[in-house]
């Protein structure tokens, strides 16, 4: 009985510490991401909401059995290296073991052919969950 209580306490402490420390953050220049199943992580990109561009998960979409996009947020008080705008954090969760490619696209219209529009920018990541 004591062993079960101790195990439950250790699991609870680990859960609290994980939530307090927050998800791992990867920058735009990091193309290889390795995480465990169930782990949440963020990708930080420079973003100026006033310029009309936005970041999207672009085709080809990542394998949904491996990776899922779960939102994002803008931190306007954290200036990116360019000194203009803020930092956008795109949130993901590692669903299951495997490997998938993730392509982010900064675009205005973000429809078909958006990668070719003037000012568009893409970032590519290889995500390994295991």
C-alpha cells in the first residue's frame, strides 16, 4: 500500500513539474526535433501581425498519427532578432511514435500557390517521435 501511494505521489510531482517548466521551445533554425509520445512542444518564429502575413502548417501536412497542431500564441513583448514585431509560438503535440515532416509557411493569402507569393517564407522540420 505504501509503495502504491509513493508511486502515485511521484507521478503527481512529475506532472506538476512538467506543467510548470512548460513545453520545449524550438527556434526557426532548428530543423530536427526529437520528442517523446504525448509530449507538447512549441516552435518560435518571428511575427509582425501588422504586416498582413501569418504562419500556417502547410502541405504536405504532417502525419496525423505522429504529430498534431494544437494552437499558438503571439508574444508581442518578445522582439525577434529582426527587432520588429514579436514572437509567435506554434504549439504541437507528439501523438505517436514515428517520423514526419512539418512545413510552416508565412503567407498573406495562404491559398494554393501561397509559397510562390512575394514575401512568403517557409520553414521545414523533421519531427521524430519515439
